C-alpha cells in the first residue's frame, strides 16, 4: 500500500474519483433494461447466456423446492448453525428498527396517527460471481420478514448449495437463477416468468448498481450499494489486526477501497509491512491483490482534527476506530457503520453481529444509513378531524389558501361552514 500525506489536493482527487459518473456502464445497463422491457423472458435468457454463460430455459429459471431441500441436506451442520445464529441477531436488531404505530391529538378535534404497513412484494438481489454472498440473503430477507413483507423474490445468477440452504432456513421458496442488470430489469418491470416487485434490495457490481439507479424511476430501490469501502482511523493499535481488516474488505472486489487514516508515521509503516506479509498468504487470484494497488492507500494526516474531517467528508461505508475513544466517536457524522474497539473486526459485522451489511457507498452515507427494517415498510398518516377540529382550523386554512391563490382549496372550506 502507498503511504501519502493527506493534503487538500489529494483529498479532492480521492473524493472526485468516487463522484464520477460511469457513462459507459450506464449505457450498457440502459440497453439491457430496454431490451428486457421490450422482449421480456427472451431478452432475459439471451443476456443470461451472453453475460453469465448459462443456457437457461424458462422452465429452469426457478429453483424447485426439492432443490432447496436437497441443498439443506448437503451443507454442513456447522454452516446451518452459523446461519441460524446470524439470523437471530439480525432479527433482534431489525425488530428494534421497525417504525411503530402511534397517534396524537394535536389539538381538540384533530388527531393524527401513523399506521405502518409492509411493502407487498420485494426483490432481493444476491451477487453470484466468484463467490455467492449467502450472508446478503440473511441481511435482506430477515428485515423483510420482520416488517411483514408477503412476497420475497430472490435472484442470483449462480445459487449454490449454501445459498439455497439459507433460503430453506429462512422459509423462502422463490429463488430465480438470474443475475446482472437483466435481473434488475426483470424485477423492476416484470416478465412472463418474473413478477414485478415494488422495491429492489441488495448490492451488486457496477452494472447492477447502474441498473438499479436507472430502474428507480419506475421501481423503488434500497440504496446505491456499489464497490466496498473501508477506512480504519487510528493513531495507535495492533498493526496486524488493522492490516487484516483492510485486507478483509479489499478482497470483496478489484475496485474495493481500503484506507488507513493515521497521524502516526510509525503505525503507517507497520501496517504497510503487515499488509504485504498477509497478502502473500492469500491466493494470487484474490481481488485484494488488485484493489490494494489501485484503491488502497495509507493517509498520513497532520492532526487528529484533519483526520476526522477527512473521514466525515469521505463518508465511508465501513469505519473502524480500534482505539475506541468515545470523544472521537461522537464527532463522526457520516459513515455506513462504525466498528468501535480493537476486537470489533469488520467481518463480524459482515456476517453475524446483527447490524446490516447492506450499506451506502460512494458518499451516500452523508444522507442515509444502512439497510434496516424501516426500508421494508410504508408509514401511512391517518387524519381524523371532527366538527370541532374543523372549526378550529378553518379560518387559518382559508387565509393560507387565499395567500397561495388556491380558490378551490378555499371553497372546500367555505362549503362546509
């Protein structure tokens, strides 16, 4: 990893790189979406063959219940136990996140209530490239179930035994063998085989992310979850552990960003050496070998203040603070998730701590948090107004409507008086 001094121009370059539109990727995703909208299943199967090398037929799009049951028998008991452990923790957190029904009398005769209703049908996109991310299914489906979603449609280009076993543990029966931008298009607009959903969840590569953003004009999406990002902020700590966390996120994809921000030149050198040593133990094909060269960096800040300001402006997906200083933690205002203390290894959050690992990337953490049960519901406001309430509001409402020159609004009040 490179060690660079954190300067204004360098920070500007780092932030600008994340903000660039990938016009070529958007163009490809847009072409795929348009084709699926026009030709439906025929386009879906054609793109699946072209991009994923799979000769699917309409009859083989859906995984059968028998395949799900057989997969559960083939995986290990340890795997099933781990899945159930993760499911229990994610469920506990999701139950806390769920908005509640409430009502309040704002003044005599005027009551406002909130009624929480689940989204009817959702699609869960599970990346299925070099490794099928079974943990993503837990992170997307469990909050949906807590929210009361009636229909959960899962799509994955290559659902392996582990993914199908997770589907079985979670009681999910609709799993389709499709992925990429074509799967997003099918979920957003529907085909003869794939139902149109109300909202799409789950991370993916740049084509999937682009497809989600394009389709969001017509179908709701969770958040733009693009290439993984991780920042470790520390001036001291165990260099071996810090390096391990940086490598853990770096192996997600060739464009994953792993960054150490520190005021200590000594720690910077130690972590760089540890990264190099631990990298030797990983397979040559591991994505960390590429991502650390292109998006991995150690930034030397002149002060703690400069380091914290950079982190808040960067708004990383993952942020680790191994020193666990409460004062510093209170100053963070933009991050997808924060790991506090030396024992808070980032992979714990990726799998089983209970916090959701579907998180905002590319600076989106400045405006929203990670996936939660609240993303799977609609909060409907209910207004109950009596004659007394009408009389208390009418005069002021007529005045405000007249100020906006909305004559019909004013009349709707007048006819009741």
